[in-house]
C-alpha cells in the first residue's frame, strides 16, 4: 500500500506531499455531468486508444469504477489516488493508474480528464513534469477543447485557463499551537490561495494537516502559478520551523510530555478511533520534527495516516469490519508499527 | 445578550449584513445560527461561485436569460447559474458575453497566457510564439545584445507574415 511515497522529495519535516492536477476536455463531447452513458463509453475508448502507445513511462492499469467494491473506492480516495468526485457516477468513470502510483489519469470526473501527479515531500518540479508529459502526449492524439482567451475549457469556470491545481499538504502543528493559524489562513486567502483539510473541499483539518493550493487558474502561465505557490510555501515552512524553535525553548516540558504521551498511547492502546490516532500521530511527527524522538521516518508516519483510515484498514483486513472491530484493528496496526 | 431568535440561550454569533448601505444586525446562539440560510457556517465554494455568477448579472442580462441556450448541449444560462457548471465546451461560446466579467471575477484575469495544445489552430500558436519572442527581444535589447536581437526580430517578422497570409 501507498506506493507513491517511495520517491524523493524535500522539506519533509513540514511538507507531506505535493499533488498537481490538470483538467482537460475533449472537443465534441458534452461534459460528464451532462453526457449520456453511451457518450461516456465512447470517450473512454478514445482516451484509452490515445494512451495505448504511451510507452517508456511505466505501465498503467485501467480500473473501471463500477468494477470496484465501495471499500476499494474509498481506499483509493483515502490514499489520494483518486478524487471523491470520481465515484459520483460509477457507470461513467474510470481511471488509469501508473504502477508506481505517481500518476493517475481520471476519466469522466467533473471534466473528461484529470491528470494528477502525486509525490512525497515538496516536489513541484517533478510533479509538473510528470503531468505535462502525459498532457503533451495526449494532446498529440486528442483534440482538446481550447479557446484562445479562455484557455482550456472546463466544466467549472473556476478551473478554466490552465486547468491546473497545485496542492501541497503541510503538517504545521507549531503554527496551530502558537495561534497563528487563523491569520495564516486569512492571509493565504487574500493572496488567492485556498486552505483545506486533508480530503479536499469541505473536509476538516485533522492532525494539524492542511492542504494549500492555488485558487485561480487563468491569467498566469503554469510555471508562474507553481512558482508563486512555491515561494509562499517556503515562507510557511520557515514560519513553522521558527515556531518549533520557540515552542521548544519556551514550553519544552509541555511539548515533550505531549509527544511521549502520544507515543505511549500509540504503542499500547487496544482500541483507538481514527480521529484520536491522527492526533497522536501528529504529536509523534512533531516529536520527530523537533528532534525529541528518532527512529521513525516522516514517510512512515504519512503511510500510517493513510493506513489507519476506515476503508484502508478494512481492505488490509480483507473484510468489512464494524466500527468497534476497526478500532481494535487500528490499535493493533499502530502497536506493530510504532 | 440573549439570542434574538429563541430568547433562551446566550447569543454567541453576531452577524452584520450590509447591502447597499442598509445595515442589518443579528445576534444568535449557535444553534439558531445554524438554521439561518444567510449564515451557513459551511461556506461552500459552490455557494460562493453561484453567488458570484449572480453578482455579474445586470438587469438587462436578466431579462434575456430565458432566451439563451447552448446550441450544442441545450444547457440554459439559468441552469448554469444554479449549478455553476457548464454543459459542454460550446457553452463558453453560447454564454460568451457574460463570461468575461465572470472569469475576471473569479480569477482576476480573463485571458489565458499558459500552455496551448499542439493541435490548436496554427494562428493561435503563432500569436503566442510572437508574444513570447517579443518578451525575449525586449530582454536582449535591454542587455544591448543587438546581433541576437536582430535574428529574433527577423524571426518575429517571418511569423507575422505567416499570420497575415493566414
């Protein structure tokens, strides 16, 4: 599970993952929310044909939404491999997943195509390169809906232009603890960046994890959108690191207590729900970030954050589990790995 | 202060609405605030977007609304206003007159300057290339690299000729 983490990335003490996606639509087809099922089938065929000769870039598996159990679907969402929007109309939707899970090509989400790259740590350059390469290849074989002034035409006008959304997941416990988070969110909103919880729009922030992404997609070149986000991100990284230093100086005993209590809970609990586990994993990560504990890698914690989610835990157990059973399994998994 | 709605609990949500200079104040408890449509705490992006679509509407547009339907997918502008989603790429043409202020409202811009698909109209690709070369030319001139600048200038000229011949 969670193959996409086996990759390089920097600033991992703050940045958990980098995701980039571009939205594309084909000329001559209605957008997915209004298309017929026949139309969606034809379009899928066309995309698969276009991808057939895409070689030398890893192998892709083709997965149809209506061939997946609801547990499988949820597990792909929890692993950030697909977006929640892709399971809305399972008879229409499918996706191509590269074997290393760094690239997903979603077919018939809200747009005909959503090309996504997903990498651990901060890695905009590689992320954009991966998306761009797939896009370059596809646009040689497919006619994309494009307008000279409006750019790539998308189902929702908020994606028009470049169709590009770059999103970075950050772990910023010290910014939260020092009470700076609200003004950070407001500041980011003012300069056109969105801040969301870990499962996208409308989801709550848990475990001090936030997703920062660009809100506007029209009017700047792709590279500039990414560069702007990158610059802001470095400021967030520096702010978080400075806050960590201050906390470690001013509230050392309190922080250490928090980290070790969480470590104890994760090591010895017999029943734990996902929300509680997220809180303690966040504290343990903070302990690693502050140098209070070692012997646990950042990516291992990210992996655990995904593996303790409800669907993923049932999938690895190989069966549907009631909530109480999941909480037992989760505690078991955490004891084994921490 | 007690909640204006139930008059039982303490008002914890204080809400001031100012529309065209008219001030409206509300003091509510948490629970009553949740029930008020105006104060939906889960401020969804979708609601913000459809609100924006309304705000770029003028009265004249409003009157024509019922008439505008996309010629390819049949989506009406009214429906678009409700959902915030286009039905097909042709909607961008069908609703073109209304889109420029809408896109400007969302993005702060209304002109795409990014990537152009390889199979797009050749003229678009040429115009983009000319824009890019002109920027480069300015840089060269600023650096006083006149020989390189001359090469670039010829290249721009050639592209412009191709554009004229169409």
